[in-house]
C-alpha cells in the first residue's frame, strides 16, 4: 500500500483548485498511486465522477470532504477538518454532512452526525490554515486545544495531519506527544490544489479571482508546494527525516477507507393511487378513459397498441412514473397552464397520448413506441414537459407541495470559464484597465463555445495583443490553463428530481433562501444514481400561444381549442409557403425560410420534414426532397418494399423511425432490435454495426430478399441513420409551430400582441415584428396614458403599445400612472395629468418621454406645444405640492404654449429614441404601390445575399478615405421596417456621393452581403432620388413579350436573353410566348428589363424584329 495525498481539492471547489478529475486520476496512476483521495471544500459535486473515474483506472477511491469549523479556542478563526467515509454508510453520512453544512454551517446537528457515525467516518485535522499551529509555541493552549477537540469528537478516530514543513520546523516533535495522549494519531499529510508545481501561478490567479483581488507578483516561473507528488517520493521524504512513524500511521489510517456507491438503481417514487390500488391497473384505467375522451376507445388498432405499451411499461416497472407525469400535467390543465404538444420520443407513446401528456396521435402519424421505450434497451423513460416560461414556477410549486421539500430538488449545473470570461478574469487580476480588457474581448471571435486556441488561430488581432508584451503572453497562457474550469454553480434550466424517500438519502443538496433545494450532483450523476429526473422546460413560445389565445377571446369573444384547429388550413399553409414565419417557433432563420419558399409545404407532414431536414447532415437531402415534392425529379427506391415506409418523405430517409421500419420490413428485426441498430450507427459503434450487418443480411435472406439487395438497403440505412431525426419530436414541435402560424394567419392582432408582449420592446426583433404587424393590416397604436398597461395588449382598434416599451421610464412611474387612472378615472387633459402625477413624478424627463412617443396625443395638442409647456407645468406642480387630484382650480394651471407640430422626420427620430422604433407613419409608407409591384422590398425582408432594390431615409453618413487616398462612404438607410448599413465604394463614389445626404429619401439598388459583425449590408450599385419610383412604377406596368419558335427555345437562347436583361436592368417584366403551344412562360430572371431603343434592338437581334412586342 502506498502513500496517498488525502487533502485534494478539485476544480469543483470553485476557484480553489485547477484540478480536473480525469487528469488527476490519470496522473495519479502514472505517479504510482494505488489509491487516490478527493476532499472538496464543503461540497461533493465531484464525488461520483471521481469514484467512477477511479474504477475505470483500477484505483481505490477515497472520498472525503473538507469543512471549515469555528476555532476551538478562538471562534473567529475558521479551521479545516477533513471527514472521510470508511464505507457505504460513511458515504451516505458525508452526503448528509455536506447538505447540513450548506444549509446551516457547522451547526450542532453537524457535529452530532459525525459522532453518531463514528464507526463509518474518520476525521483528520489538517495543518494548512489550522488553529493548532497558532499555538505551537504555547504548550498549555496546545493541550487545551486538543483536549477540546477530543471532547467535541469523543469516540471517532481522529488523526493529525503533519506535513514535511512541520517535520522540518520541529512542530511535529512538539505536538505529537500531546496528540497521542488524547488518542489523536499524527499521520503524514500533504495538500494538493494543482497537479504540477508550475501550476502554482494559475492557482493563485484563481484565488485572486475568487477574492476579487489583484496579484502583486506576476512571476509565472514561481513554483509551489501544493502539487501532486510522486507517491514513493513522499514516503521517502518522511523516512529520510526520521518520521517513518508518520508514514506507518498514515497507511493504517487509509487502510480501511473503502467506499462503495450504489449506481443504476431504480429509485422511482411511488404514485399514491386512490384506495391503494395497484399502480398498473390504475394506469390502465386512466388510459382507457383517455382513449374514450379522444374518441378512439372502440378502435381495435388503438386498443392493441395500448395493451402492448402498458405491458412493456409494467414489465419495466414504470407505471408509477407515468402516473406521476400524468398527475403533473393534469394539474397544469386544471390550473389553466398551457402545455405543449410534447417533446422528444415520448410523443411516440400512445399511453402518453391517452394520458393527455402529449397531443400528437402516434398511430395517425406513424410514430413508434420503441424509439421511446424498449425492453431490449433498458433506459429510464424520459418525458420532457414544456410549460409557459412565466408559469413554470407554478408547476414546480405544485410538485413541491405534492411530494414535500425533502423529496424534490432542481438539478445543479456549472458555469465554466469560457474563452472570453477566462481572459477577462485573468486580465482583471493582473491589473488590466476596462479599456484593455474590452480590446482582449473584442479580439476573440463571437463564436459559440470557441476555445482560446481556436480564437488565437482565427484572430490576428488576438495574436497581436498576445505578442505585444511578456505580461500579455502570461495573461493568455494563464487563461489557457484555467479555461473550461467551473466558475460557479447554477440551476439547470429544466431539470428536476423527485424521490419517494428524502433525497439526502441518495445525493447531497444545497439549500437557498426561498428556492427549491438544488442537487450537488449534475444531471448525469443524478441519473447514474438511478433517481427520477424530469425536465420542466419553460418555453416562451407557449407563453406566446397562451397570451394569443386570451387576446383572441378578448377581441373576437370566442374561445379556440388550439388542438382542434384545421390541420389543412389554407391561410396557415400559405404562410409557410411564403416563408412569412417571423415569430414562428423553429422557422425564423433565414436559411429555413429559403427552404420553405422553395418547398411550398402542403401539409403538417411537409412542415415536420423541413424541421427534421434543416440541420447539419440531412441538409444535403433538401434539394432532392424539394425536387421530388414538386414533381421535378422521379422518386426512386432500391426496392419497391421501401415505398410504403418512405413515400411520405418522397423516397428519402428523413426520420429515425424509418430506419426502424426498414430494418423490421427487410430483415425481420423487432422494433427493439432495430432501435439498437439505429443507436449503434448514430454513435458510430463500428463493432456493433458490423455485427448487425451480418444479422440484417441473414434476416433479409430468410425473408426472401437477394443478398445484394440486402447489402444495398443496409448501406442505405448506414448512410442516413447517422443523420436521421426523431420523427416524434419533429411532429410535436412542428405542431406547436403550426398552431402559432394558424393564429398569425387567422388572428394577426392577437398573435402580434402576444409576440410583442413576450420580448424587450426596444429590441430589433420587436421592431421587425411591429413592421410585419402593420403590413398584415394590424393597427399598432402608440403608448397611451389613457389605455396602456405595462405590456402590449389589444383592443377592438388594434395593438396598444405598453408603457413598459418606453425607454428610460421607471417602472414605479408607469405603475403610478396606471394605478392613478384606475383609482380616479381617465386623465382630463395635460394639466390634469401633470398635477395628478404630483411632485414625485412630474419631472421634465418623464413628461418629455411620454410626449415624444405619443402617449399624450389624446389631449389633442401638438407634441411641440406640450414640450414647450413642460417647464411651466413642472414648476407649477412643484410650487403647489402634491395631492392636487381631480379638483384642482384651473387658475393654478400655467399657460399652454401653442406651437406648430414638429416635422415627421423629427417625430420618427424621437419615437426611435424613446421606443426603439417609429410609431408614426414613415415616409416610405406612401410608396406601398411600389412594394406591392415588387419594385422595391422592405429592409426586414432581406435575409439572403442577392441584388435588391430598397427605398428609405438616409439617417447617417460617414465619408472616409482609404489608405490609397480614395474616397468612400458608409451610411444607414431606414424604412418603416428597420435599418440597414450601406457601403459606397470608390468606383461608384463620384456618381452617387451627392445623393447620400442625411434625411434624404432615396431609392438604392445594391448587392446584399454580410459585414464583419455578421449583419446584412448593401453594397451600393445605384442611388436615385425618390422621384424615380414613379418612373419605375410606370415601367412595371408595361410587359415585354418575346415570341420564340419551339426549335429555338433552348438554354443557349435563354442565356442570350438573360444577358440582355441584365445589361439593361429595369422593371418591365419579360415573358416568352411559345408559338406552337400558344403558351406564355415567365422566365426566372432576377429583374425585369428597362425598355429603350437599345434594349429593344438587342432583343430583336436574337428573336427577330417582328417577335418583340411591348404592351403598355
């Protein structure tokens, strides 16, 4: 048996150690350890991970925990004690100790637990930061100290950790006799906070981050003593110092520290069935009632599937689990909490559908139960539940009340030191200014989960900063070392664990004031123990759905059952086909919109397929899918028996469920066996894939298929199974998207009001949605002190902007305006409003903001008049005091200043300043005919790189000169839908620079591209005054017909015509008249042609003078 470093803190002792557990165990093995210890500070976050890692490397794990207890003789000192588990019972005691410590500190209950478990625990008094070392030169105090410690722990095995330093300083010789007299055994001891001696600097940086301090010494070459020593070297150091007894005692102390942790148990809670009936029979009873309510109870297909699923669920011991989930969802429905259609593979369960847990009929849509639960692949069921994000806490509260505080907890997760965070923290500790840290942060590319090494390779700016000085190089190298370490513990966004026994019997917990307890273990460890983990996800889109349904009820005085809407609603499918999907769950990205436009979905099946295909891997099938859907490519199958399985996806394997069905059909696999094959391919388990290939081919041959056909089908499965998507999930989430789209298409006011209510009103997204609402014919009203509440709401006349949308207006001011109106009625005029605000709130900045957003427009005065009157009315209110409500004498009112209205552009500027978007009619709205004719497009419709024509107001211009001295310009263009950056390069600058003036209303033609910030911009090709629109409209009303004989209707001719159209780009559409077929075809040209003598002559050269006809 070898020496073991007993005081080891991992990175889970947050910001106290640089040690990652996997690296620690691997290095320990290399350094000759046959046992390793972990004793994190107050927490056991890493205990299970450490235990499993040690087992994989055939190392005995010693599990302990470090606790800081008050000083024995001077309570203001905190001293560490190390508590170690001797066995399984000791491990569970550590769990309890850590939980008590986190909730109450070293309370009497904490000490009592240690003493009660004296046969299962051991205690070590460490030397680092210890109280006893303070008294090394005061023997009387030293005796008193150890005597008091022994009284505190009268029967437990106590050891005293002696390090090399104490041996060298003779402290060991002083303290050993005293300790021994009180049955406290001195043992060899070492402390480890990092793995290598050169990591000392990184560790000191972490400590400084934790304490919010700056380091004074930046010498990275400093080495430290708290590294992992080679085990034999440690033993040798003590022996050489004539302290062999310490080694002997140490080995005796660790000899019986042998923990076992039970894992993969099924610690599922029991559902309290009425009258204590068996849960299996009660589940069946509830399911039968569910099928009856769904109207399918008499259908033999449903009954057969239900009985099969119930048998599997009973055999696997999960009946109580389904009843618990059913109970939670039943509460949500009863409490008017909107629930989702389902999520993940659970939507493939008929039991879940019958229990009203999911809302997608698995039989109607061909969803497979075995993808969710499978006898041949034993895993815990995983039903994830979606709730509105503003009502998730209500569900958690119900679960807490149902099962009790000791039985329910949220699950821990850890925020780590990501690339930018690591640089910021190290920079702060090493004295960088805010400006310098901003430069570092800006130099790291804005890429999700980017690593510092990748950032260094990609960013020239980062490399230049690093190479600028030795200190910068040290900052970068230190950040590299701490990158990825846990920085803080937080709560998992969805994870909740439920147990019928107190959770502290299984896992350590953390208690926080007014919150559910939090597990110290992360989600993977909680599941590994065998506890029931559930995901309660707060989904903003369900909040939007619920609010929209409430607004429909308010406006239309009708209640909609969102699960009974027409699945083939024409308006909804048209919305998807036109990619009018802003605000629609999972269908908002530019890329998926392009797919929708090309595909033109005609069913929920198509929508779900787009959802499944639009992700890395299956994306390569999108073109084929669209061509086959639109009858531009023939659907082909390797074997005709694939047709019934793949016909709904046009012969393409899109879903994982199709993999299962093909394996069953061709090779006689059970669905369970087929799911094992799917998982093997998905996880690239080559040995299993080869094994299953033999199994598949033999099965296919037994069913009468040729071996070559079987091989081809198996290759086909291998090719697509890795990318296949879960059909159950695709259908469930596509149904939610369809529901939102249905409301958008049929009840736009309600939909947009709910959408806007869900977000920051001043965000760019909100501006885009407001614009879209207007285009949909929805009237968007400005904030109003007479009708607005905090959030967006609706009335019969349109969407009312909430007071909460006004920038800089404090919440207490808004609440006062709303409450005063509720108490005393509408505000009778400007003066009445100001005086009712009183001295506290009648301030110039408050009233100005309200005026500029139109919140006081109902008084009938110009905004300019109100602004001019503000100073006088504020002075008057301050002079006459508060409580002047309703019965104010008009003589107290100051004179109303009468001024002509401010200009429209100034109105828009002020609305944008205080709201983030314009409420008044934008100048571009006068040109709706041009938008309708397709001559120009709105800015918020730009989502792909192409040539566009837009119009708007120039809001800013910046002119510069390049390094070569050539002029160019940057500008911002604004229309009613938003803003976009413009770039005018040197080549075209002389032609158009005079038209780029602030407040000018212009038409721009240019090429769309992404700028450095990954935002869209337009590279200007042409600029025209706004008057050009009238000419463009006139052009667009013409038509250019080209009559072509079928013999000349070929690609070569069309290419020639296309070049002419591009050279003479304009707005007159071009049509081809096919002479023999007497049919008109519209070519897919990006733009029309500008009719002139030159363009007409060029066309006549291609098709003949008599075959070109311009129709006015």
